[in-house]
């Protein structure tokens, strides 16, 4: 399974190693977004990827050269982030797991596929809070209101991309959509949301559109069933309707 504990435990180890190095050598704490930021709130499913937003491109390039390349990562192109680095680790059971680190500078924007909306990564620098991922591994994570918005945007964009995907990429995108739905459910169940702040960020991001929110809700529900779907409906109505 893509998000089995055996797989995500290896990524968490890598995340803690990276944060510890960053704290010591860069002089400030990294900003973690995506699945591991969601996990910091719900402590449910971990993530296969490590997503990091850097305050500026120069800091990002220095870190990429000093840490990722020096620690056996290889680079490949990605549409969502500026850079994607990956390496292989072995689980205790001998299974090879690909650990992926996605990096982007805060002056870039998230493109919500199928819409004219682009959400600045710079918002993450303005709306964040501290979290300890391990001993000597202090990091920033996105505030839950903004993380929910990024996840909603990811649902809409990935669903659009699914319609354009080639067969070999179809399963990977579906897996990410399923994980987005799980993260949104976990966030709504476990994080505390400031209604005024959420409303303001929805407006600033361009996602304060009832049609788009209904679309995102429908996409998420297509990856949930039973009690999860019932709980999702209730929490979505409570927080977003």
C-alpha cells in the first residue's frame, strides 16, 4: 500500500533528519507543508512525500546543494513544486521505498488545474505555527485554515489532471486524491479552525466560490465511504457551509 506505515515510517525518519540538519546548519526552522503538515494535526496517515517551502530561491538552492544532493538524492522535474528530489531507503522488512522531497520558494504560486486560480505559497509564510516532529526537530507547519485551502485546491487540480492523465499515471493521481480526501477528513476532525480567518483566506485564495467548494466536496466523497463519508459530510457542513 502506498501509504502503509512501513512506507511512511521511512519518510518520517528522513523528514526528522532533514529538519534536524536544517535547524543546525541554516539557522532557522523549515516550513513543512502538504501531507506531513496535515499529519501534525491528525496523526493518522503519514505521507510518502516531504513538501518544503523556502523563504526565497537562494536559500532553497543552498539547501538543495548542501543537503539533498550530498545525501544521495537525485533530481527530476515536477509541475507542482520547483524541484523534486528522491532517494531509496529500505524498510525493516527489506522493502525498497522511494522517499520524495518537493521544494519550492515562497514567491511561487500553486496552480489549481482547470481553473484560473493560483494560490501564493507566500501565504504559508504568513500563516504558520510551530511543531516538533522529533527531538531537536522543530519546524513550522501551515495553519490549519490555510492547509485546508491548499488541500481543497489540490483536490480540484488533481481531479482535473486525472482527466488528462495517461494510463501509467492514472493510479498515482488517484492515490494522491484519496490521500487528499483522508487529510481533509483528518484536519476537520482534529484541528481547530478560526471561522473568520478561514473565510478571509478562502476569499484571498479565490476558493470562496460555492460551485468550486461543492466540486471539491464531491471529489473527496468519491474517495470515501461508510462512516468516513458520513463524518466528512458533517464536518464539511460545520466548517465550510
